[in-house]
C-alpha cells in the first residue's frame, strides 16, 4: 500500500527544479565536492614506482585489496593520497556502534540526544585518525617488502622517511574525505560518506564494463553469455530495488488524550521495519574475512606454508567451500548487526512512554517480544536475500570472468545510495512546492 507521502512525492512537478534555487545550490555543491574527490584519486603519494605497483595490483585484484580498491575508486591501485578512502571512518563508526551497545557510559551518551550524538561523533573521528594512521603505516611497510614480477620494489627509496611521509599523507587524505563527506551531508543532498563510496564504484564501472565487452569481442566469452549476464544484471538491479523498498509496517495506535479543555481523538501510525535492516555491512565483512588468507598468500608467493596454500585454493571465487562460508558469514552478520542497530526493548519502552501500543499486544515486555519475533523473521528473509544477491555474482566472476565491480556488494551500495539520494531530492522539491502554495494562499488572503 502506497503511503500519502509517496503519493504526494509522485505528483511533484519536476519543473519546480528550475525555481528551487536552494536545491540547485546543494546539488552544485555535491558535484563540486565529488570532482575534488576524483581529482585527489589521481594525485600519487611520493616515492612510489607506478609501473611496479600496477603489476602488483594486477596479480592481487581478486583479494582484499580488490575490495578496498573498489571502495576507493581505484585510488588504492594508483596509491594516491586518497588510497585509504573513507574506509577507516566506516570501520570506526561500526566499532563505535558495537561499543555503544556493550559499554554503559556510551549507552548513556546515546540517550542524551543531540549532545550525546555529537560526543559519539567526536570519538568516531578520533578512532578514524587512529585506524587511518595504523593502516597507512602498514601499507608503507607492505610496499617496502613487496616486489613485482620483475623483482623490482614498488618503493623507490625505502626507509623511515618514506614510512612517515606515507603515513601522514594517507591519514591526511582520509581526514579530508571525512570532513568533505560531513560538509556534503550538511550543505548538500544525501549522505556525503555514502556518496563518496558510490562515486568511487561508479567511476571505475565504465572501465570494468569495457574490459568485459572486450573479452566478448575477442571471443573469450560468447555473445550468448554476454547477453545472459546483462539480463541477469538488470534482473538483479530490479530485485534489489524491490527488496530494499520492502518493509513490514506494524500498526501503532495512540489513545484519546485531553489537553486543557480540548479532547484529541486517538491517532494511528506505522512502525516500518525494513526487510534488510543490516544493509551492506554483512557482505563487506564476509568478503573481507574470506579473502584475507588469499591476500596473505599472494603477498608471500613462494614462501607461503603448504596449509595456507591449501586453504586459499579452496577459498577462491566460486569454490563450494567459499560459497558455503560466504553465505554462513552473511547470515551471521545479518542477525548480529540487526541486533546492534535495532533494540526491541528500547523501542517498546519508547512506545509505552508516548502512550502508543500495538493493537492486540500489551505494552512493555509483550510488545518487545512481538517486535523481536517479527524482526527475526524479517532478518531471515533479508539475510537470504543478501546471500543470494552476493552469491550469484561470485559464481559469474568465477565462471565467466565478470568484472569485480559487478559484485553483489557494489550493486547493493549503488542501489541503496541512489534510492536515498532520489528520495531526498524529491523531499526538497516537495518542500519547495509546498512553500510556493503557502505563499500563493497568503497573497490571495490579503486581497
């Protein structure tokens, strides 16, 4: 059933966009900020041999570095100032969400409203700097110890100066992107951090598709397989849009209340529970965990122990063990992260304080039990949906050399961010149109 807000949004006259000066300023700000981000992904850090680095990344494109390179928009493969992208900030945010559930002091901060949220955001920024510095130092040491197929080192002049300069440069790039994302959120449209990740994925997509169609032109992949994969990709996009918009609406009833001498009738609303509450976190964690041994083995080719080589052979893309573990980890993190972001007891308590109740369910503990029951069933469906969306591209990657950028994680991110962006643009257009109607009504009233 379509809500009233969705019906009103669908009736928005797009010609209002030309008169919505505030919206246009926000859009131009977002475009300018993203251009700055893309320029930074081509500014290399000093002391790197680009030819050797390109050879190294060609060998390790299927490991964890491939995932990180996708999120950084190719900046990691070029080893630029934005090589770490915004991933340290995302990791710090997830860590803070987990800690806010287990540490009582952080739990109390969450309940303090805006002031508590600002304090938690400040802790998240400190964590971002710490994680970025650690990762940057690890990258500098790894680059010094890495050689290309020709035996040449990726670092021109290794040493402590290179390590310190790389750590400062990469950490500064991450901090700048964190600030840029916050500015885009405040002065632009949509979530700035999500838009940065979205831009990085989309920017590398044309090159990946070109390489894929080139394989078809050379006969490596037949025309029938190319058409089949295109149809599967379109179908997957439609399926993702359908599932991401799917939600279970639980009716919330509010009783009659008297304010002064006025009696207000009871009102009803809906508590929307998304099918995919965990978002894209489960596939990101699952991919990182499973591809970590493969990346270590690729870094230590020829020196890796036999047991590690055996594990990596069974954990390559498309292998049965890889698919089984991938689905299992996705389901685990779907339940785990959903439990972190949604607390049935807290929601039931808030409803009870505001006088709301679910028809047929007693307020308090029974409401929390009911919400937990509904959320568990939704999470099962959501986890299976994420596992399906991510498993099908994995099989295609293994069988037909489909570009890594067409993986399930990248499709989920692109669709989610674009849907959120379009929704917020529609909200601004509707608000502008509503303000125009109010002004016209006031003018007619003065006459």
